[in-house]
């Protein structure tokens, strides 16, 4: 067996916020992770759908970003976008 080649293997303390809220048609159970790794963006994990995105303000403004990353319809994506604008 060959030796494993790591590109990186680091530990870093993070700040994680767990939040759950009910939208009009969908429940969101999120973990929002603040780290130094992603240039000020936050790692947003949706534990209901097992999807995630690395999200900053610019991503919230990009049309279709949340819809694609979290596979949401327009209404559910808008509810998530409204919430994330408060915390990102």
C-alpha cells in the first residue's frame, strides 16, 4: 500500500450556531459554522436535506444560488435567504 499524500490536515477551533425554524412549507435545521478557512464566508449545513453551502453576502445576492445548493423551490429559498441575510 502506498503512503497517503495529504494536501492538508489541520484542526481549527470554530464557532458553530445551531438553529431550527419553520418556514411556510418547510422546516430548516441548520448548523452555521464560522471558520477562518473560507475567506469570511460561513459553512451552512442543512441537516434535514444533508446539503451544505459555503455562503457569503455575495452568494445570497446571486440568483439561483440557494435554490441549486440546497435544492429548494423559489419560495423556500427566499425564506432561507431572508434568514441568512440576518446572520451572514
